[in-house]
């Protein structure tokens, strides 16, 4: 991290990273104001006032609330996948090297959501922790003197789950740092980077008690005079999966097409909210579960096609935690994903989405989900300070 003094009256050290197909502000917990460190150490805010103070802090960083939807006054990019933050710190939990907490910030309303994890930004957590000095262990595998591989166990505090991150490193002046350059490419991101392999361990029941919270592979959701079949699955992050044709949507339609159909968006939100209640979750939390429209794949080498929604907007790719959920659900007998999948691979599922494809591996033994795996890339765009000065002269500090 940068050692130069802050040029702002209210600022904290920060890094700006791309992880997978998302971008966000990364903060070392040890660099945060004392009140915020204490709040995070306790696991959750102890009062409404404390939560509001934390919400104001992250909203100031991202540039929300913004009625124009652009977040020009902060680091956000005007859409949900670009309005995110991660706080990373040392872990006191056995079996974990570091802890991290994910924050989703509402673009227009500035509402803070800590309900779920972000799989895309998780790709950058390990590299950030190494670069920030939060992880000092010598790489387990050293390839050629100054190149190595780190395997880091990371505990996500939102879901209380362990994610194992395997990524490339280099040694410079005796210090190991993340090696960004490589030949791996992922759809939705131009160029290439080094390979980051994420393994979400025992991912079932991230916010509920099991992979199938209702006990059913398929549930009936009544909306008006129509009954929609849905698979309510909780792996990595909860998801509501429906056949897109059941709501009259097309596999070849773009996210922009869906975003300009307010009647369908309203109907999908009603389905999502009812499915949320059936899973025993709060329907007023808009980040989880997300709803996904599924379609039979028509492209060669693809098992299933999807259009995911996030925060009531059609996603231009597919959120990683949803892809992990979908990849596992495709291997669960009787679910809608399993019915629609072509099952081209015994343990992997190639998912088609508006920006390309994503391959997910699922390890299931005797009906138990051992892990869900995928490959991502990440890049650090900036190290320095982020200004948290607000209109009321930085009251969030």
C-alpha cells in the first residue's frame, strides 16, 4: 500500500481492483477508523445508528445516493457490479488465513447490503491480502526461484464459508506479491491475466440450512392467476431458477431488452420475493436471492443458457456465486437446471450468459456438495487513498 500522506482531510488507504467481471474498492481492516474496525470485529452492527454510520461511510466512498444513477461523486460505476467494496483483515478462525466482508452499495439509494458474498470480487481478495501484507506465508509451490503459487484459505464473513484461492505470485526484493500477467482469459473482460482458481468449500446452505431450503427440487410459485415452477437453491448464494420461457422471455434477448420491459421486471421481482419467503429469507433484501431465467443451450459446447438479474436489473454476464449455484444445481436430480442442462460433462457445467460462457466444476459425493470451483482473473487498478469527505464535513468518521 502507498506510504505517502493522504491529500484529503477524511481519507483511508484503499485499492481499486477488478475481480472477474466486477470492480470494487478494497480496504485493509487495520487501516479503517477505530469505530468501524470494532463494528466489523463484533460481526455485525449493534444498533440501527451504528449500521447507518457504516452505510454512510461506504456510500460516501462509492458516490451514493445518486438520483442520476452514475455515482460521479465516488468510485462506483452506476451499476450493481461496479458498486461494491471489500474489507479484508487477519483471521482468528481456525483453518482460515484471512477474513473478508463484502458490501453492496445501492447506486441510487445508497443502501448498504451485507447479506451475501460476491464471487467475482472474491477472486481479488487473495491477491489484495498478499500485496497488503496481510498474508506473509511463503508460497507452497515455488516454480523458478522468483515465481510461485499461493494457496490461501479465506473466510467470508457474510456467509461464514471458506473459499480456497490458488493464484500466481512473484518475488521482488524478497517480498512475495501477486503476479497479474498471464494467458488466462474470461468472457466479459478484455485481455488476459494470470489464472486464479477459486474453490468454494462446503458451499451448500450459505444463508439457509441446506442446498434445497424447502426440501423440494421444484416448487410452485403463484403470481396472480399463473403458477410458475421454480427451483429454490442455496449454494454459495441463494438463487431462484425458472425456465425463462414460462414468463414469455427469449433466450436471444439482450439484458438491455429485459431492462426496458418494466412489466416483466415487476413480475420477476414478485416471483423472486415469493421464492425468498419460501426459502425463509427476507424478501425486502434485494441482493439475495437473485432470480435467473434459464434456457436450453443452442451453442456447441454449452450445457445451459441463462439471464441473471441483480438488484432488479438484468446482468450483463452472470454473478459468480449464482454461476456456482447454477453449476451445482445442474447436477442435482430433479431441479429445473438439471432438466434443462445438456450434461455434456460429468462434473463440470458450461454456462452460457450474455457476455459469453463460464465453466463451473461441482464435487458432489453421496448427495453432499463438497465444493464448487471456477477460474477467474483479477487486476489492481490503483493503490492510494479514497476520500470519504461528505456534505456534512465527514461526519461518518
